[in-house]
C-alpha cells in the first residue's frame, strides 16, 4: 500500500505524506471491496456483522458509502483513463445501475418512511444521500457517461428518497442531498422539501461552527462528517451559495475549522468522543470542504498536515491494511458500534478523502505542511456553545473537559440508563477511550458517582446547567439510578487545568450520606497496565508510558458520617481510599485496560470534594510530585487554585453555574423529567 510511496520530508515535514499516499490508500481500500463483488455488481458481501435490516441493506450501504471515496478519486484524477481510475468508474456505474434497477436481481431495498410506526428499510435514505453527494462530486465523469435511460433510472431511485420524511436530526439532510443532486442536473423534484429540511438543521446552530444533532443536546463528529459537508454540498447543488443563507453557512464552516483543528494530537490521534466512531477519517470532510471553498481558518498546509496525520495514524495502526475496513477503531471492536452498524458502515470514512476531488495542482496538495495547534506546545481552546474546553500540553495529547454534550433523555419506566460512555464522561482525550461493556456498567473512568449499598454507581445522564468561562468549565447533573433521579440530590462540577494536570471540584448536595467515587482516565494497552495505590490516590501506566493518576486533594475520606444518618450507610472501601479497576476487552484502545479511582463519604447537605487528575506520558509515578503541582484553598464552596506554573484559578461552586437548586427537578412521583 503506502509503503511503496516514498515519504516527502520537504513538502510534508510533519507526516511525510503527499497526494500519492492518499491515492494509494484510496485505491487499496476500493480494491478490497471489488474482491467481494457480487455477480451483478450491486451487492458486495464484505466480512463483518449484519444488522437486523439484513444483508441486502449492508451491501447497499457498502456501495453508497464507499462511493464517497470512489467519487473523489475519480473526480480529481489527472488521468481519468488510468487503469485504476477507470476500474473505479466502471465498478460504480455498474453497481448504481444494478442497485436501482426496478425488479432487478440485485435491486436495493427502498425506505418508505421514518415516522412511527416504522416500516421498510429506512437506511436506503442514508445511502441516497451518500450517492447524491458522490454523484455531484464526480458528475462530469460518471453521470455524464451514462445514457439518458440510465440517468433516469438512478434519478427515479433518488427521487423516491428525496420525498421521504425522516428523523429530527442530521437525517433531515439525507433527502436534501438526493433532491439537491437532482436539481443540479435538471431532474424533476416535485413533492420534495429540502429547503424546509435545511432550514430546520440551520436552526440547530449553537455557535463557533457547531450544531447540535437535532433536539437532543448531542454534539459530536456528526458536525464534521454529515452536517457541514451536506450543507456545503446542498448550497452548491441548489445554486444558493451566494444567498445570505449560503454565505452564512460558509462563515459557520470557517468557524468550525478554527475550533476542530484543536481536536487532533500531534501524532494524528483524534479525540475519542461521540457515536459512530467507526467512521474514522470521515471527520476530515468539513476541513476539505472549507479548504476547497476558500473559507477555511486554516492554511492549505495546515489542512493537509491535519488530514495526513490522521490517515497515517489510522493506517499505521492497521486500519484498512490487508483487508476491508473493520468495524471498530484502531482494531475491530464492536462495543464502539451502534445498532445500525453493519459491514458496510465503516466506509463512510471515504468522505474524509474529499480532498482528492481537488486537482493535484491545488494549494492543499502543493503547499508545504504547516504546524497544527498541538504541534506548537500547550494551548487552551474554549468552545463555549458546546460546553467544552480543549487543551493540549507539550506532549501533544489533546484533552477535553466535557460539560456540554450528553445525548441523554430521561423517559420514565425503563431500567437501563440512556446515557452513553462516549458522551457522559467528564473528560475525553486523543489517547484514551471510555470503558465499554462491563467497564461502562461500572462507569468508573472519567466519572464522579455516588455508590449504593450494592456497589452500583450513579449515572450522570442529562446535564441541567452548563457554563464555559475562559479555561474554566462546569455543569450540574442529577445522579440517577435505573433512570430515576435521586430526589433532593445534585452535583455541581467545575473543571480547571494546567498543562497535564486537571482539577475537578464537586459540590455534592444530598439529603443523606453516600459513598462517593471518582475515576481517572482509563489506560489501555495490548498488555496489562501496571499501577499502584497510595494514601488518597492511585495510578496506572501502559507499556508506551501513558500514565493516568487520580489524587484526592480535599474531602476524600475526611468528611464525617453523622451518627443520625439513615441506615444502612454504605461501607467505605475496605483497607484503602483508592483502588485500581482492571478490565479485558472493554476499551477501544487495547484489550487490557485499567482505571485508578478514589473513594470517600459525603455528609448530609453540602459536601465539597476536589480531585486532581493526571494524564501524561513518561512522567514519574510520584504522588508528592503531583500534589506539588497545585496549592488548594477551600473556603466553604469557594475554591482557590495556585498552580506550580504560576497560574491561578478561583471560583465559587455555589454560584459558577446558573442553577436554581431542586425546583422542578422531579415529577409528582419523583420521576426525573
């Protein structure tokens, strides 16, 4: 694959990668799909799992999603007649015709509606968007080469999906993509509603380039691989770029590139947060869109440096090497998937190759690479509308304090918490992943919990208030057990940081004493991490030197339990205030994972606890050194931090967030609203 392409340290001093590397990966990934071709060309059967929608749906998805990659490769090829490019063009022409031929042996299923009661195979609506987008990208080479009857056949399939009603989230843009392409080639579009759908999505704009994914407060990479690219394409396909709405979106796209650029580590690792992470390189799509439109906040050299860093990191970890893209992250790992993830799903990664649609003479391919934010040492980047603060230390690792995105709802009567490990944590990084499976059932890493008598920890779930003020960020949540909010209970958390160190201060309000627990970041490796406990804390370290530690600075094991406390009071952890929790096959970063945690006990009423979190590579496992990094003064609910670097943070847990206490917290039977 890319090993046959020599690195270019002059043009690409950070990654060594140039356009030839990207083309080599694209040709290899597309060639892998053709190895699993079907007789008619429309139903390739890749290795991997099949969802409840069936194998035919997964094969359709394989074609639609990989076409995102194929279209960019076809459109930007200097020689469209080159054998590998012609092979891509011929295969997708054949596959599209086989899948859209009414009554054909390999005809794809058609979605009918997304309104309840749900019937039909709805995912064809998604693939109609991918196909519409891709046809637009390479229309001068693929669409133009079809006969008029062939064009009409494909247009009829797209038109069917352009008229569908869909879920109230990024799905609003899927019919819009189908309609947009039809408009761009002069096809009939009666009965479609893309202008309404686009306006609806635009109304979900938060600021700093970020949208929430529908009415739920879900903020994640869907901004990068769906919302921004599809809006960008729709305004182009409908010739509305120069309208006030089109220009407004380009401004939002520019702002998005300015903030997203801070989510990449210097070694190409990306922040591991949100759902559908098996799409991997798809998160680069918005950067390519902004660059091609000339509105990016980044230089062409910065855009390529980020993109090549990400792709080279994934391929170095084995993604797409020697076989089709697997379902997972660096390795095959099903717990990172959603119910709708089948063997074709990972190929949405192809939209992250959109830069190949630009010619080789474009500045993004000819300009020398320039440093991305994490290459230049420490930074702090607040993204206030999302409730996030991104920061990097001199090690190039990026960390996120998460006080905004939860993707949670609170329906009554179900016995499993809706919150998700990829949204519910207080922190995410480019080099750690949240625990899944049994680790998520325990919910220890990057989490603060109240612990019941059976050892079960509370859930964070829906956030009740959020605030970002410079480098400080905070939120309020109501601890839950079995989707039920604890009456008269709330936790206010504020995060402050300096270099590789992070302080989380909590104001816990309860009407009875509880055991409380806080976990650090989970470290995962292909061997068991090492670690240890000490008075007030614990640490773990992976083989590559990545170390996670948690240190109780205040309130841990020092809060007395009143004699009048209700019985039974959960017993503190036997023998120590700290523990290490180890798991197998519960983390996307490696088969062995471990998390350090501290324990304590709340009082009745208000309890203030302060915890120091450490995530660094190669530092000493020295509790005294960690404690020396910050001097803490607690005055009631007021926190004063003086960092060893000379920085100072001061805030009041009782007033930092706009929170009116417990008013309206529960319904008439105590159910969370």
